[in-house]
């Protein structure tokens, strides 16, 4: 007796001839079409509502157009001294475009002056953050003394923070210096660049 090989039928597929008419794809029923339109409408309405919520109302503190020292978020201060929580910030670091077409790292800090000399100022914020800043020949600290509250703006180069402006007291929204140009004026005792 000889063994018969196990054979199973092979499923055949319909082969299409190149250039021959293709079979017509199935069409959607009216119910499927209405469901798809309904889902698209819900997605569009949800997206529109999200965009509206993100761009309207008093909670939007990002400001409008403008830039270094111009209107908008910088509020004429040349830095993040705009309205809302930015004006109440104790300290921060940010990168801005500079006049040479490059970028600069800048710091801002509001705190109590704990040390001051002709070449350095150290300030400590309410959250105990402390930083020492270099005072260069072109910057005046005015009448600021140890124990005073000051708002400092500095540019960082190779890890060294050099004061751009120093103002006695905490900045309020709309009041500040304009080291990068734009409205805002200059701090008392500090020459405008």
C-alpha cells in the first residue's frame, strides 16, 4: 500500500487582467453616510470650542504681537513683565533674540539685596533663591542698598550673569525698563542702552 499525501484544496483568488474593468467597490448606505457626517460635525465643534477657549477670555495672558520691548507679553519692559502671573514672578530665565540676529539668555529676579559692591549685587527672592550678578562699568545701581527690594534683569554669557538693568522695588504690570527698545522708559539711575 502506498501512502497518499495529505492534500488540502488551495483557495483561489480571482485574478484581474491588466486593463480589464475593475469590480465596483461597495457603496455606503445612507445610514453610514449620516453617521460619518455626524462624527465629523462633533469633531469640528469640539475643536472649535477648544480653540475658542484657548484664545479668549481674561485668562489669556500671552499678549499680542510685539517682541523685544514692544507691546504684547513684554508689556514694554523688554522681558516677561507683562500682566498676570508673569509680573508677580520672583525669578526666571528665558532666551530672546538679540540685536545681532542671534540669541541671548536673560535672567530676571525680584528680591531683597543681600550684598552690594561696585562690581557685584546679590539678591535673594522670597523663595530663598539667591544669585550674584556682575555690575559692569556701564550700569549704575543708583541708590539701591542692602535690604532694599530690587528687580534685576541680567544677560548670561559663559555662566556669568551681568546686570542689564536694576530697579528699586518690584515691577508692576506696565512699569519697567526697555533695554531692548520699545516703550517703557528707563529705570531711575540706570542709563538706557
